[in-house]
C-alpha cells in the first residue's frame, strides 16, 4: 500500500519544452507562479520531448534525474509546469518519494491563498474539489479497501466510493451556495443599472498592474504586490471624473494562459460580471515583450464568457519602464479614445485617462461655455444644480459666462426647468483631449504601440489651452 508523501514548501520545479516557441517566456511565468505560492525553489529541471510519456510524463530517465535533485536538495515537493493525469501524478509520487503538484494544482493553491470574500472562498473550494474529483477516479490503492462495521457488512461500500460520494455532495452544496450568492449579486447589479453611472470593468493579464491602476483611479487601497494573482476578489469603486457624475470601476481577477478549466467554471459567475460593463478597460503591461500574446489570451477568455462584443479601451501601463515613452491618449477616426499610455505607479497620464474614460462612457458630456443674461437668476441656479460649474465671469455687455461640464440634454433640461429653452448650439472641434496620429495603426496587437520613439500626440491633462470644446450661447424667450 502506498501512502502519499507529506507536502512542504521546498520544491524542485520541472518544465519541459515540447517544441514551444515561447518556452523562455513560459518558463519565466512558471517561476513567477511558484514564487507567488511562496515556494522555496531548490532546483530547476528542464529538458525537451516530442510527446509526453504516458507513465511518468517526463520519461523514466528524467524521473530519476528529478528524484536525485529532490534527494540532494532535501526537497519535499516536485512542481510541474504541465497538467498531469491522475495516474501520472500517482506514478511520479511513487518514483520520486515526494508530493507532486501540476500546473492546475499550483494555480488552485495560489487562488486558495488569495481568496478573501465569502464568494471567492466558495469558488476556490469548488474548483479544488472538482480538481480532486478527477484524482479520485484513479486514486490511491488504500482508498479501494472495503468499509466495514455494524450495518455495513455484506456488499459494503469501498472507501473510494465513500470519498467520491462525499466530494460530490460537497460540490452540490457549494454550487447551491454560489447560486444564492449569484442571485444576491444580480439584485445588486439590477439596482446599480437603475442609476446613470456607467460601469467600467478592468480586465487584463495577471500582474499587468490592474490593482495599482484601480487604486490610483479610485483613490482606494486595495492589496497590490508584484506577484501573479495578487488580487482575486472583485471590487467596485467610484471614480470621480471632470465630465459628469462619477464612473463605477470594477477590478477583476487577472487572466493567464492555460487557466485551469475548473477555475473558469467556478469563477464563471464572477467573470461574467464583465458582460454588464459599459466599457472594458484592458490593462496591458507595456514593458512586457510578450504583451501581444497576453492580449490574445485575455481576448480568448472574454470571448469564452460572452464579453467579446463589449467596447474596449486598451491601457498600456508601466510606461515608466520604457525610456522615452511619454503618456498619451490615442483616438480613433471618430475621435473616440481607444488607447492610453500611462504609469499607474508614478501617476503619469492618469488625469488624461480619467478624461478619456469620461468621454468614452459619456460622449455627450463636454466642457461648455454658457452665456446668459444677468437677470436669468433661475436659469443660473438650475445650471449650478448640475454640480459642474467651474468658473463664472461677467462679460463687458453685462451678461454672465459660466464654464461648465455637462451634456446638451442636461443643459436643455435646466433651461426647461427655468421656463426657457436653448436657441443656439455651436460645437467646436474636439482636439483638446487627444490627437490621432495618422501614422499609427489601429491594430490592438501592434508591437510598435509601446516603442519609445512613438509620436502619438495627445493632451496629458485638462490644462490644454483648447480644452473648451463646446460653446453654447443662451437666448431667453
């Protein structure tokens, strides 16, 4: 009878190449995953194969090399950057004399450490049990012993069958609890949709700086760390903007290549919250040479959960790590912001990003100059009730000029409440927020999008001289 070895923090990590072109990047990401799990890495075993070995995945000779490394370094754990079958995991543990953890098990362990909310803990436990259920199908021999005792004699029930039943019952219970949590969240989302605040959902590859950007935009203190999956539980916060009412910003779990199917299934309800967003803010690590592949991985997950058709604005973060890269906002041909280049850690470009988000979510809201007669006190009061009057000046002919941020609809409503109407509306060009560089492509995966010699123009703040984009002259009936 084989008893599974005890686990520990000292580890030998194993990553083989199967003709992978991006082996170096995958290996770097694997090391980051292990570091995020707080493992003490004693040795790294590499190699290459054409196909996995059906018995040990790595082949008998490589298995002996791993066993030697474990003994020499007194390691308690062998971590593989590959998904192993239950039989491969069992055979390796017998041969190595140490606990074996595959890639899915490693990611599940990291998620279990990061979960803080009630829903997050339920989702992680559900994913772990689904992963464990596959391990029980061809589990350890001692689980197949028949269970005895009073009332259990006769055909009996093997320990393996008992464990399968207990796991199945626990999965069903967790699923019921998650369904209840989902109903409560749907009710909250329904109430949120009744207000006018647009929802911006932040998505992106793990460790792209989403939580740091989330904190900077919303002035909160969510946990951040230079680790993969540092933030797991989704959060909603208000982001004050200069154009209209605050936006609601959501920070979600980061994505990664080969995300375990058990996690996608367990976190589907959380991930599907992105489908409710008015805009997806795709945060990209601008300094990462693999950013294009990471963006494709994120887009693939968004398509899988049904969020592929939601409008996207791409934010290239960490430009402080790219010499000469200046913050900028990039617009499309219609004048809508589609890309931003910022540094969440230094704050560079964040004010321009706030303005761009406000324009993208509320395209009808603009900076405006309203001129009214000094005698129109009621109209002046209605405009002030909009809450966005920046300055008020007296013109030489005795009229009042108010600089406001508002939509034409809001101004018309204010005029109606004052018993009057807007007679004339003149809108200038919208060059105060960003300039589209005709030399740049709109390809979201353009590798040149983060080069230091890029010449994309754009205002980095509201201090631009031409920031007044709408001029409204008020006539009284």
